């Protein structure tokens, strides 16, 4: 098995954080009424995409009734609807929708993952839970040896990426902020495509498109 395959097995089997294990399994057992007839994934969610990716998209954590239900990051929720439409417009996804893990979606030049691999209560992981997942994100980057740019969706993902890559005194998070890590990777910030941000207009489709266009440009630099 290749390194990404081994990493996937390690992620899915992880039970390091008791609070997250209890929550993800409780959600999977009780379910949301709209999904009562579905089998929830209810485990840590591994990354997904192109093993030759030059762009890594880093989110916060799986959504309780999104990726924690479907088993694939940003799949089956409103944030994912926004993200994959944008990835498709940028030429990085084969289709603009991501509804379930067997829907045929493939990514081209991109990999989608999260700083924390389990759905957290209140969508709010603790710093300790973020740090417990850091080795998984580090292993992803190592296995994906062609990554040139990390698109950080939200402040939490940005902080996680800065800590992982040893960025000291990073500039304040903001949409479009760019930081070059000591190893040469570029961190590119975007507001998270959460309903709170998209419904209020804090994040618009042109804003997200602009970030992904910039990421594509950075990703093709040698």
C-alpha cells in the first residue's frame, strides 16, 4: 500500500481525542431527521483528491452532518456546495457537486483535507485537538510531495498551517493574505465558505474564485 493509503487507514482508525470520538459517534447514532435513513460514517475523515496535487485546500474539521455523514471532506453540506462549485470553475474538480463519496467526483491538481479530522461539538476544536491531528496533516504534505500552495479556509486552518510549517509572527488572517513558509510553501487565505459567511456576503463566489485562481498560478510555479 502506498503512503497515502497507509495514512488513510491510520486516520480512519484514530481515537486519540475522547471528546471528539464521543461526539462524532453520538451524531452518527442519533442522526439528523433529514438523514434518518442513512448510515453515517461517524469516524475521522481522511483527505481526498489528486495524489499529484500542487494545491492543498485546508479546512477546519468535518461537518457533523456533512463529512461525518458521508465520509468525504466538504461533502453533503452547504460549505461543500460552495467549495466544489468553485473548484470546478477553476478547473480543479470534475463536477460542481459533491453529494456522497461514490458520486464520481475527482479532483485534478488539488487535495482537500482538514486541520482536525473528526467533527467537533459546536464546530469548535480545541487547540489540543488541533495539535493531536497535526502529524496527520504533516504526513499528508509529505506524501503529496508536489504541493506548492496551501489554501487556508478560515482562521483556524491558517493558524494550524502556520504552526505546522513554522511560520513565526504570521500576519493577521484575512481574505487573500499570502505568507511564504520557511520551506517555500505559500499559505493563501480565504474566508471559510460557511453559511454564516456566504449568507451575509462576507464571502462571495468571485472572492473565492479569485483565491483559487491565485492558487492555481502559485501552484504552477517551479
